[in-house]
């Protein structure tokens, strides 16, 4: 694998953020919130030692 250094230009970065990054994280947040995860998770009760 080769890494290439590219210029960070404002317009492409803003477009990437608006089209991909922000919608992905919003959707991920909705999925996590809909899973019904317990805020009071007790590790000791869940893990059988």
C-alpha cells in the first residue's frame, strides 16, 4: 500500500463533509439511539466470570 499526500482544499473538503461524513454520522446516531441500549449497563451482571 502506498500513501500519497494530497492538498487539502476547502471546497472538496466541505463537499465531502456535507455529502458523506455528516449524513453518515447522523444515520449512525439514529441507529444507535434506536437499538435500545441500556444506560445502566452493569458489566458484572452481564459477564459470567
